[in-house]
C-alpha cells in the first residue's frame, strides 16, 4: 500500500512538472527518454542472446 501511495505521489509531481513546462521542453524530454529506453532494450536483448549461446 505504501508503494502505491509513493508511486501516485511521484506521478503527481511528474505530471505537475510537465504541465508547467513549455511544450518544446516536454517533447525533447520525451524523445530523450524514449531513445534511452530503446537503447536499453536493445542492449538487454543483445546481452541475453549472447549469454545463452555461450
């Protein structure tokens, strides 16, 4: 229950910050986070393939 409350509080803070930030900043931040997640996913997938074959 405490984890849920903390997650909702963090979500509220983040959404509040995005609401007050300029649109261009929000778009750039979203693109940076998206690229970061894609790189992470590709590295994870590549690492798991290499680890199981060796």
